[in-house]
């Protein structure tokens, strides 16, 4: 291993990845310990002296100087120690420098893999530190480009490019270069390439965050979003609760002339949003969740089972179930109950 080549590569890597060289050195030390352990499996004292500024790179193992060797991996006689240093003495230690050129192919590969993994860990930690305040938030992003074949879009967020995959886009929406769209940041990716933000327009929390941005009463905590269920691009249901008897939770979210909810629906490509009043009473909550259908009765045999039978007027059966069962499914996800719907006449439909 050529020291000049090592430090040139190290400096280039640090600059390319935006990582402090000292952090890279920590990962290299860890990698070299593993590599050396492959060649010197029983050595207990491995030392490194790596200084980028001075271009210094020394690796060594230390052995105790004893009269009689019982552990040749960690002990050495005074006579042998004298070959490395004339100052050797019994009871002291002997430093034996290692030539990294002699590391085996497997050891070198091990070091390479650990360094690679270590760099990814550093990058991920930096990303979390840089964008940690964005996690679990809805943010605006500029569409830089859209791949014509895959449909994946590259967005610019805080000066960095982040991929919005087709599967995380609202079904059937058309995204174009130059668009400004809202995305939900769910975390940091853990893929094999450079870590990046995980963003989505299909996450149900995006609906909640958009209402927080649009409705001052939610932002201030006067109105709380208690639950959200969503079929991206089609329909969402959101249960809200007012902490002030003088404030209408549903009305606050809808806004004057439906202005607030309309802006959010437009952002979500026309997705319909049902806003209902949350209730601690499971029966009342389920009734509200099945809106706009009317509900005659809700029977919950055992709340621990989280299942119920709901009776609706005969002419409300299709509305309660919804197109392809959508209304019933969203109500079930919102409340956490399995919902069996039957008309007043007694014919059963199962969600």
C-alpha cells in the first residue's frame, strides 16, 4: 500500500462524499483491525498511527517481552525483541511494524467492504443531521426532471437531488419538470447506494401534514387530527377533534366556501377527502366513519375483538359500502374495526 496513493484517495473520497477525513480514518482503522485479525487472529494489541497532514501511515502489533514465551501471538523473548529495538527490556513491550502489502486478498477485501459500509454509515448519519428536521414533515420540492420510461422524478430539496419513485407518486398524476409539489419525508433510505431521503406522495401522513399547513386551528393545537385512512388519488377519511367547544373541528378543516379542503384536494390531484368528527365512543366513531351514508345501528358484541355489525337503510347500502368497497374499507382502517354492513331488510354485505 503506497502512503501517497492512500492519502490522495482518502482526500478525494472525503471531498467527494463531503465527509470529514477524521471520520473516514475511524472507519479505516476499524477495517484494518478486521483485516489484520484475519492474518493475526490472536493478536490483542493492534496499533495505528495515521496522520493525513503528515502523510503518515503505520500499522503495528505490540507484544509483551518475557523470558519464556507461552503465547507467541502476544509475547516475545528479549532476544527476538532486540531485533526490533535495542531499547527492549524484560517486562516491556515490543512494537512490530506490519507491511500492509503483505495482507492477504481476503483480508484486503474485508477491509474494503468494512470501509465501504463505514462510509455509508457516516453518510447516513450526516444526512439525518442535515435533514433531521424535515423527517415526518410535508415539504415543497421542485421537480428537476422526470424519466420518460420509468416515470421516476428527481426533485430538488434544500439544494440536494432526491428521487421520487413512480410507486410513491399518486396514481395517474402527471408530474412535469418545473412543477412545485408537496411530498412527505418518511425517513432516510438504507439502500446500497448513497443514502438519501425517502419521500412519498401516497403516505397517509401527507394528508395530515397538509391540513396542519393549511388550517391554523390544527397548527395551534385547537383542533387535533386523530386518525387518517387513505386510498391515494381516490379518497381519504380524516377524523378530527376540537379542544375548544367554541371551535367546529370539521368546519375549520373545510374552511370558508370549502376553500381549505379544496386547496388540499387540488394538491392531491383531486383526491376526495371526507372530514368527520372523532368520538371516544366506538359506535359513534364508526357511524361517523361511514359517512356520507346514514347508519341506523352499530352492534359491537366484543370491543376486544374489534369487529362490528352495522345496519343501514336499504337505499344507503351501496353508499355505505362505496365503489369497490372503498367507503367501508376506509372506515375500517380509520376506526380499526372490521365492519360488516347489512341493510335494514336483513341482507348482509361483508367488508
